[in-house]
C-alpha cells in the first residue's frame, strides 16, 4: 500500500501517520507542506526514498523516528533552520548522502543517530548548536567539516564516533 498525500496539503499534524504498518514505496511530501509535527511518521516503514518539499519550514521532534525503510540520499530543504530531537533517529535504510541547508542553526540530540549516510559530512557555517549524539552510529565515510561556531562550544565529543574530523 502506498501513501499518497494530496497536493493541497499544507500541514501534517503530530502523530498523523505514526505506526502505520504495511506502507511501501517512497514518501513524497507535497510542495505546499510547510509543517510536519512531532512523531508525524514515527515507526512508519516505507521502502523507497523520502522527498521533503522546498517550502517545508518545520519538522517536529521524532518526526521520522524509526522509519528504517527509507533508502537513498536525503536533502533537508533550505527553509529549515532547526532539526528537532530524534527527527531521523534509527532511519538506518538511508544509504546515500545527507545534504544540510546553509541556514541550519540547530540540530537536536539524536537527530540522525543510527542512519547509514555515506560521503563527507559538512555542517553549515551558521550552525550554532548540536544536541548530544546527533550523529551517533552513522555511516559517514570521509571527512567531517565542523564550523568554528561549534568548536568553541566544546562539541567535538558529540561527533567522536565519526572518522577523521577536519577542523577549520
């Protein structure tokens, strides 16, 4: 069974599709959606990619927690300035690249823990804070590029599980 959301949709509320079982295929959030609430899709397993629309401004805590069937790369839209706690925690099916927006200022604790992204991880220059173990257990291969704003906040232990950090 596929989940097809209507193009006119602008808001996905808290827990709206949490624990939905038996869904297959990709999840394409329509372009008009600007808000995805807390736990909106938590523990709902898809078998394809996740598309987040360019107009998206907010993703709640644990929005995609445990959605381990997602595959491919993930691009976080440019209008997102904060990624909440556990937003993509345990989405271990991702096997491509993670692209973070330049306007991102905060990454919540466990936001990407347990994901299997590849390639280098470049954190945006505007990033001011990152919660504990935001990237614990990720599969990044390559270089971690930290903005100087995080180094001054003693954030290096938060990334201790990643290989070969490059400090600007």
